[in-house]
């Protein structure tokens, strides 16, 4: 998976941070969707690779609960970085609590979490009541 991620990360548009990130989400039926971070001079308009990949799956007809796992690589870092809180919100909304999330460094090291471990206190539909 890391070689696929490294290839996808080359598509990142990150002229401001020079921090290329790639994500591949794997669906329960085996289909894969890729995403990269896309920056913008108005930083708030940027999108992370995790949401890029997840939204691609949704745009292709997949629904909440169809996601099996997520793989994410920061190509320009020896560190293992995890998702920002905006991405964690989307992940916690669409993935099952026991779905696996893999985060890689560019050296191949990785950490694995369940959604529940990475997002222990989700804001969900019950909070809207």
C-alpha cells in the first residue's frame, strides 16, 4: 500500500506547505478511492487528502458504513502524522467505529488505529437533538 500512496502523493497540490499527503480509502467491496491534499492561497479553502478520498467515494455512490479502511501517507515527513480534526469528524461520521486507519511515514513506519481509538469522543447526530 505504501508504494501506491507514494505514487498518489505526487499528485498533491501543495505549493504553500510543500507537504504532500495522499490517502487511499478501501471500501468493503474492495474498491479503492484516492485523494491528495489540495491547497489554496485562502488556506481555509484547502482540503486534506483524507476528505478528498472519502468525498470521492461518496461522489461515486458509496454511503456511510461502506468504508473498510483508510491509508494515509505524508510523503515529505519521516514522522507519522494522523488526521486533522476536520478529517477526524468526517471519518467518525462515515466509517464504522472498528474500521482500521493506517498512517505511514515516508520511511514505511506506520501506526494503526480503529476509528474509535482515533476519535474517542465524536460529535454525531445524537448531539444535534
